[in-house]
C-alpha cells in the first residue's frame, strides 16, 4: 500500500464538515487532501479561498482542477495506483469538484474488511470520511488523476 493511501485510511471516520481539514474533527473532500498534504509535507502550498458547495459552478471555472495541477503531478487516467488523488465530475457539463484517494486498484483491501475491486477514500456529505468501492458509476466520473510530489514524501 502507498504511504498516501495508508495515511488517508487514518482519516476514516472523520465527520464531514464543509471547508474543514482536521483529522478526527471534520473535513470535506478538499480538506482530506489538504490534511494529507500537511501530514506528509508540513505547511500547505497555498490557502484555499472560502468556498460554497457550488464552488466555481456559476463561473464554469475548473478551480479545483487548476489548484490540483499547481501542486500535484498529473498522470494518465488509465494508470490507476493506490495513493492517486482522483478528481471527479459529478454531473456531465458541471465543473469537477470532488476528490478522493485511490486505496486499492484490484483484489482484496486490507481494511476495513475484505472487499473485491478498486476502492477510494473520500469525505462525503452525510457520511464523513469513508472508503467506498470505486464502482463503475464512480469510475465514469473520474476526469483526472494526480500524484503527490514524490520528492517531498
């Protein structure tokens, strides 16, 4: 398992709190990635602006995608690996605005119990940080994959 996926698994059970990024206390999907960055590297590379649930939708701007591209390393969609930061477009024609960390590509997951197939860890409104199967409906929504910069890990 990758160091990033292992660290993300430590966030499971953190409640969903919009704009938060505190392990055990609360985070949203961006807050999970921000918190992982702090665990792995220390200070965050930039402070995100305050954002609403419909962040950048009215403008049609890919703000989350652009921020990820500034600090993470883009990789081909077909090269899935544990530890990848995955970016989702939840509806066709909308901006991409959900993030997660790939925890398994195939086979059995180590925790929280055996389950076959790919999986990811994400902060989900109403559920908190969970590990979910990366089912075909989720896979169809993936628009980008990124790596945390290796020279910093």
